[in-house]
C-alpha cells in the first residue's frame, strides 16, 4: 500500500539494473557506516588537476551524467561494464568489458593491474560484488565512491535524519535478491557501504541519494507529475500542497560526485535536494509554469482516503515520489543534507529541472513516450476521482 516503507524502497530501487550472483562471503563485522569523524578534511584543492576516473557502469542514468561532468573538468574517464546497456554511448572514451560478478564471464580481469585516481561505483547492489571490485582496486586506486541510497536507514519516521542514524539490517547477509517488496534493498546497500570501507579504510565516500530525477530518468517516477499537468483536465494529487518532497537533479549529483574526486573527499553523505524546501505543491506549480497552456484542474485527495482505497483494491495506488508526511514515512522527504552541502553540493532550481525534463521526454521516440513506467493510468485515475467525489457528496 502507499503508506508502506517497502513501497518506498521498491520505488527507489525500481531503476536498478543488477547483476546478481548466487554464493556470498560472510559480511564484514557490523560497524557504524557513518563513522565517528564524518567527512575527512580534504587536502589542498585540486580542482584544476587532471585525474583518471574509473566508472563501474556508466551507461545507465547516473553514469552518463558523471561522464559529462568529469570530462568538463578535464578528467580522463574509463568505463567498466558488460557492454549491454547502450554500448554506443561515448565512443571516444576507453571502455573495459567484464562482469561485476568475478564468477561470471571474464569477471574483473580487465581491471587487473590498472591504476586510477578514483572509482565511482554506480552499479553495486550486493556486498559480495562491491567487495570484489573494492579489494581488487584497493592497491591501485586512491579513492572509492560508492553510490548507496537513503533507503539504508532503518527508520524513516524522524524528520531531519542525518548520516549517523541507524541503518537497516538483514537476518541473512548472504542473500543477493531484493525480496518480493524490495525489503532487502536498503540493508544490502548498507552492507555494500561497509564492504567498500573495509576494503579501502579511510578512502571511501559512501553517497546516499534520494530520488534522482532529470533528463534521462528511465523510471518516469518524477516525470509523471509534469507530464500529467501538461495533459490537463482534472488531476488527482495526493495529500496536501504542503507535503514535503526531496529530489536531486542527476546533473547536480554528478557534478558534486566529480567535485568529491577533485578534492579527494571521503565520508558518508546524504545526497538529496533541492536546496530550499520543496513541497508537492511546489512540484505542481513548477509543472504548471512549464506548461502554461494546460487547463489542469487539481483535486487534492487526503492520504487517509487513498490508504483506505488502496487496501480495498488490493494492488495499491501508484503515486510516485510522494510519501505520506506522517507516521513511518514522516522523515522520508525531510532528510538532512547539511554535510553534503558543506562539501559543495549545490542545486539548480526545480523549475529548471522540470523544463529540461519535459524537453528531454518530448524528444523520445513515440513508442517510448507511449509506455509510461510509473504513475496512475488514465482509467485508474478517473476511477479514483469518481469514487472520491461520490463519497465526498455523502458527507
């Protein structure tokens, strides 16, 4: 149902493209993944120094944005992946082929003996896989940046949660599947963080993004809202206009990740945004600005009604990005990101993200635009609106 934490974890993990093995080594001993010291003090700025960067993945959503940000700084970039997702991207940069799972195909052989200033791991989801790459690269890489998730946290009920909050655990740490409702996603990400830190102590930046949005987003989660506003007509919107929302533009995340490399910054960081508090009403208003000719009419539907109706239907209600701002998800869109901002994380206006996102989506092939991957279908939305209005008249 829409109020369940498992739904949120599943939404955050929906775009993950995983290469899962079967056997697993024992996890490292439990540890405070945030560490007592927080982010390490960076050495003298090296922002103009050309660095060599290895990206594990690099052709999905976050990876290409990191490539562009790194090349803008003059870094030399190498990609390591299987060559199955958009292999035509970046024909002018070095590509190493292999498998994150050392037990499959050629495994990590292409990385043996290679040296890089830093590696950004955009494709690690189980600790055995992350441990293998981190241990192999430990002698020849100065810094390891692991892309984790705010889903690592055990409890999302407290607003302003920072990196010292407890992370989730799993009864069997050798499991390498996400679970029926993605219940293993967060705890496995937490174990991945620990695996990287154990392999390269003091040289890891564990980055915990929330919802990553913007041009290139394959999930259609955030995209649903500006597209629905543009369509016009009566529109179901959950909760209230004041419900908090946290998202980060993929380009802001990528530029900051490259800054961490440039300044050799390590530590644990929540990484979501935008800079000023954003609400569901703010998202809708930004969407209306981007589509000024839309005749959209908003119908705000209380969470309690949606929760009840979702349980009645048995299949939930797909309202992506938004989460009830009370109970067990009260803190989900109120995560503290002060630590990341102190190291240089900045945010473009949400209006810019929405405009650029619509421009990108409208340029996609018709067959892709017709296959929305998140949000209410027109039929389901009409059904819910009709039921809501009928029940409201009876009161």
